[in-house]
C-alpha cells in the first residue's frame, strides 16, 4: 500500500492533474471567498463552505478519473495485481494519495480563516468544524470517484460518470421530494450528501454525520474492490 | 515448482484454455509453444493470479494461487505480454516502485544494480520510460520480473522486440536463471523454445497437444525424409537421378534460384535417409549440391503432425517462421 500511495502522489505532480486540481481549487475557493466574505466584510465563512460542495463536484472527478481506469488501459494493473498486495491495499493506497492532494487544496481555507481573523475574531470552533466537514465530504466524494474510475478504461468517461454520480448524491433529497412515496423520500433525505454537509457549515458537529461520510467512503472503496475482483472472474 | 491441474478458462462460450495440465520442477525451463490465440497468455495470467480460472488448480511452489494469492505471488516474477510500465516514470523510479511493491528485503541499491547489469539497462537508468525504444521497454519489463529474486519466473514472449544480439543474451540469461529456479516462457518460435527449454508443452486452441522433453519432441519432429535441395544442373537430368534413388517417393522441381540452379523438394519413405546416396550420385555426375536441408516444420506443420501424425509438406522451406 505504501508503495502505491507514494507512486500515486508523485504521479499527481508528474502529470498536470495535481496542478490542475490545486490551481482550480485555489482559484474557485478564492473567488467564492472574496464574493461572500471580503466584499460584505463578513467574518462568517459558512456561505463559503456551503458553496464549496459545488467546487468539489466539478474538481474531484478530475482528481480521481485516472486512478483505476488508466491502470487497466495501460495494462499496468498486471503489475499491481500480480504483486503480493491485496486489492484492498491497492485501492486504499490510491484513496489516500488522492485524499492527500485534496487535503493540500482544503488547507487554503485555513488561510482564509486567518485572513478573516485580521478583521475580527472569528469563531474558531465553527471554522474547525467546517474544515472537518469539508474533509469528510471530500473523502466520500473521492471514494465515489475512484469507484467510477474502476467501471471504465476511459478516464474521460470516468470523469463524466463521477460528475453525474456526485450531482445525484448532492441532490438526493430533492429527488426524494419528487417521489410520492414518503418512506423513500425520508431515506433519500438521510442519504443526501448536501443535507449531511449543510449541518457542518452551520457549525453543528454531529457525530452521526461524521459516521455517515466515513461509512460512505468505506462503502464505495469496498465496491471498488468488488469490481476489481469481479473483473478477474469475467 | 509449478503445477497446473485441469485448468480451464471460458470467456462466454469461447474456451480460451481447455482442461490443461502440466508440471515444471525446480531448475527446469518449460517452453510454452503455440500459435496466436492458443491460450498461452491466458494460462500465464491465471498462473500469476491476474485472472481467475473457470475451473482447475494452479500451484506455485505448492501454494494455490487462488486460495493463498499473496503468499503465492511472493514467489513469482512475471513479465506479461505487454510490459506493465508506468510511462511517466524513469527506469529508476519504476524499479524502486516495484521493489517496494514486492516488499523486497534484499539490499536495495546493490540488488537493483545487479538486475540492471543483467538486462543491460544501466545507461538508460535515469531516463523516462516513455522515451525508451521498444526493446529497452521489454528489458525494463524483464528487470521488473527479476526484482526480489523470485523462485518462479513466468515470461510471456520475453524476446519480442529485441535485436538478434540481445535475443541471444537474454536466452543465455534465462538459461542461467533457470538453473536454480522454475521458469516458464512462452513463444511461437520453435527454435527459440528448442534453444532454451528443457521441456516443451505445445498448446493449440486451448488444449495441450504435446508435453515432452525437448529431445523426445525433436525426435518426433525430425523429418529427414523430407528434403529441400538446390542442385546445379539441368533440372530434368537431376530429377531423373533423384528418382533413381531407392526410397524416393516424390520429387518436385521448384524455381530456378540461380542460373542453372533449381530447387527440389524430395520426399522419401518415412524412416529412410537418402542424403548420403543423393550426394554420391550427384557427385559422380558432377552436379554439385549447393544447399541441402531437412524441411523445417512450421508451427502449423507441428500441430498437424502432433495431432494427425503426419506433416504437410510446404515447397519453400524458408517459409518457416523461425
Ligand atoms: N478478455 C477476453 N475476452 C474474450 N476472449 C478472450 C479474452 N482474452 C483472451 N481471449 C481469447 O482467448 C484466446 C487465447 O488468447 P491468448 O491471449 O491466451 O492467446 P496467446 O496464446 O497468448 O496468443 P498470442 O501468441 O497471440 O499472444 C484467444 O482466442 C482470445 O481471443
Ligand atoms: Mg499471448
């Protein structure tokens, strides 16, 4: 797992993808930050964090599109799958590498908090909660992206599928409202990424939301392992 | 040691590998011979745990690759059909990555240096793999398989894309490695397998058609009763002389290869060797034999011979694929 993690991290910086992701992330967050906070002179960052989910939906597919699709296409998966590493180890290595790059992106929000604190004293508890929420949401979305990447050999297709999957998870409660069956609507409401994340942006640190994102990430990584396993049998 | 028992792999209706069994012991080099689409790569992919068999068993040093994959893979070095290289890495980064991936315990720098020396990639060590020529990519693939000194080496067409000098070097290297390891290599070139292997398994359309030592198989495959000769002299006279030799069944006159030199395809009764007699008679008439060889079998001939006990003669011996 360690070897795969290190290779993935360095490949983000050999290929332009790491730079594209980080530049895109810093740029979008910067615009959102200046629009929401600086122009209104507000020290509250909740609006900034709420809008960030849209940035993730666009940028995380770019971060994860290559992870598994490209291995299959270039046949380098033959190297990984015939070496003494478990499938779980391979997927986990890739996940943590993407997550590290993502964390480098999220770190910028801390800078914004510091900028804001120059004007007035922000509520640090809320901000730490926001950042934690953003990291958890990102982890779940990265797992979704890696899963989508395992479904195809074409990285562009992987990015497009990931994008739609992420939009769907974001809008689940809206979709639920359209479905007349009450029980289904309630379940979708609970599974909606936006609902879960929104609490974090308000500064509510609910353990069940933390568990939700962690288990969503684990579930999608597990599904990825299953896809790889199934491919051997086909 | 590698043991394969009743292995099958089906892709839908297509039987890529159909109930094959064979065994290779320590210190043995097993050649896996078959035409395109015979199922060589599929078998190797199963042996290395890349894909799973539909039924049957594959044991690496006694460890079942399905039941205990991680442990079995520790014993393996695999060079797939296309070397699994990360194009954006340098040779150095790649080999270090594989070293870590295999959790190799040998001293890193000296081990990698040894391997680079063996496959002669020292001078491209710092270059990006994408920019290497095909032959060098193949060598890096081979280097990757050797990392960790695995006891079992599985090489899928290891000499593809190499220049003739390098082919000989790699064959010598494989022979050396095979002294204290189990090596399986696949090829569709008979002479390559004959040059390197102790044992040959011939497969066609997913089935084993022969499994024998190299000597026995060659003996079964020699065909000194089928000759191709180039003889200087008028073709009808020569044809008459050849027909006069006892045991000759058929003579075909081929093209005029040089001025006054024709090619003849001679078939004698099976088990009779007419070469000496042919020489004597033509020498008496002062008609020199410029070239004489037993017709080489093409792979297709071998399969026909092995499966039907008969070789199909082809007029031009240089159409063989060796
Ligand atoms: N993923 C797959 N899906 C369907 N059929 C496949 C698949 N992989 C291989 N086959 C079929 O299985 C058969 C054996 O293929 P394999 O690659 O093992 O042949 P080979 O002996 O390695 O040939 P070559 O000398 O060309 O490398 C072929 O007919 C091929 O079409
Ligand atoms: Mg093949």
